[in-house]
C-alpha cells in the first residue's frame, strides 16, 4: 500500500481520496481550511462539497504542508488550474524525497497556455519528481463518492508510470484505463468544459436535444482540431477523456460548467452566474485561453468563439446561436478529412 497525499479537499479531491482510502492506501487529504480538516477527521464528512456523503474513517485530513509531503510516494493534485502555481509553491519547500505527481485538473493557464502537467514540470525541480501523469475522464465527484460505476484514463509519457497509477486507483467501481497520450488526455479534459458551457447556454435558451447533439458533435470536431494541433492524438478525442467526458459534462446537472452556461442562457449576467456557483467553473478561463490560442494558430473554432463572445463580450446568446446556424455552408466530410486524414472509402 502506498502513502498518497491528495492536495485539495474540494469535491474532486475528496472523492478521489475516498477511492484511494477504499483501496487501503495511507491517504493524507491536504486542505487550506482548518475547520474542514476537523470536519473530515471527526465527523467523516465534507458537507460543503459532498453533501450527505460519509467518508471512510481511515481518511486523514490536515493543513500541514510538512505532514503532507513527509514520506509521500504519490501526490495527487485536485485543485483548480488557477491555484496550481500558488499551492505548489507552498509545498515545494517541504518536498524532501522524489515523488510521483498525478493531477486530476481540467484546464489551461490563460496567461501561458500551459497544461497542468507542464506547470508541474516547470515548478517542481527534476530531482523531486519521478514522473507526472494526468487522471481524467467522465467522472462527476458526486457519483464517484457514492461508489457508482465510473471509468477514467491515466496518461503519462512513461507506460510503467501509467500502469502504477492504474493499480493505485483501480477497484470494482472505479475502472482505470491507460493511455500513452498525455497531451490529448489533458486537452480533452480542458476543452470539453467550453462545450459544456455551450450546452448549458443552449438548454437555458430552451433549445432541445437536436441543438445539444449538434453542439457536442461539432464541439468534438473543434476539440480534436485544436487538441491535435497542440500535439495530441486525434483518436484520443474519440475515447473516455474526449467524447466520454463531453457526454458526461454536457448532459449532467452535476456539471458546474453546464450549470454556469444554463444560468447565462436563462438571462443571468456573467457576474450573477459566478456568484451563484460555489465551486470552480474551469471552462470560463479555458475559453479565454483557447480563444486566444485558436486566433494565434489560425484554427477554426466557431463554437468556442461564440461562447467567448457571449461570456466576455456580452453578446446575446440567441444572436450567437443564430450566427452559428447561418455560417457559410460546408461539408461534414471535409472536416473529417482534416481531422483523420484520407478517407478509407
Ligand atoms: N468535481 C468534479 O466532479 C471533477 C472535477 N475535476 C477537476 O478537478 C479540479 C478541482 O475541481 P473541484 O474539486 O471540482 O473544485 P471545487 O471547487 O469543488 O474545490 C476546489 C478546492 O480547491 C481549493 N482551493 C482553491 N484555491 C486554492 C488555493 N489557492 N489554495 C488552496 N486550496 C485552494 C478549494 O478551497 P476552498 O474551499 O477554500 O475554496 C477547494 O477545496 C478542477 O480542475 C476540475 O475541473 C475533474 C473531474 C471531476
Ligand atoms: O469534469 C467533470 C466530470 O468529468 C466535472 O465537470 P464540471 O467541472 O463541469 O462539474
């Protein structure tokens, strides 16, 4: 059994810590809130993030960076992208032995366009990190914490690391696949949040299943186009961390990205929407980053552009949909060729 430190006692960090504790690992759940650590240790609850869920009694939480890093074999980062630099900077002085870093973060840093694994590699000295992996896929914390069947993928540039991380998490209700495509897996997790905002806007406007299916399908084309341009394998986007997570996020009321989009679609302002969300909505900052990357790389991402205009430029959501519907006519197969190469028929 391994000593694993989970960084971040939000919904996802807590749910993943439960999986690890169920697997009988020695888990330390690090939070920056004393009262939350006490609630987890004494009441075995984290009501603000996983309402009504009873946590394993073996799950130990705390706020000490030293306790968190001492003897850890694996560090699992489950905090918002925007907190990653700050939190790592607090922890690095306490890292004494090399560790495996796994992150479960779905975003891109808007100021640098870096993926979380790149931020970790930039900040943590090479001598202290054995490898960096990502765990991603269709996995709402609310369901994982109730031990409902869930599948995810782990990717790292080293197959042995992926196998080890697969062993660490895998159990009868949490099935982990390996995937060698670190870039594609990270990009899928980040990009699906933009489309989920769009799906929420569409539902908020009262549009139906046809519109949502269109957004998801053409959104997947955009995700694949940008993700492969960034170095990911286009086929990864047809897997759990691409279309799989896109389906889960666009069709679930657990999704914070969908919900933020829905509030916007029903006429709430950007400010009102964010005020009503008490958890992270990664898709907002990712939309900003991806809009800029697409512009610089001259990649067509009309849905992302529309969502950017609605969120950041105050465009009416209905106008944005009308404009998408009235773009120049095109062939679906042309974009398939572009994504997957020559057709075999
Ligand atoms: N929730 C889910 O179902 C899933 C989430 N993810 C991804 O996991 C990542 C984390 O999301 P999630 O757990 O849902 O987010 P939540 O909003 O539920 O929790 C975020 C946690 O990070 C903490 N945090 C934020 N900023 C800091 C900081 N500067 N220093 C220390 N702690 C900080 C928060 O503390 P505080 O309470 O003080 O705000 C909170 O405990 C995101 O990238 C998300 O996309 C991936 C798969 C599933
Ligand atoms: O990534 C997730 C599920 O796989 C969670 O999505 P939200 O952040 O939109 O809730």
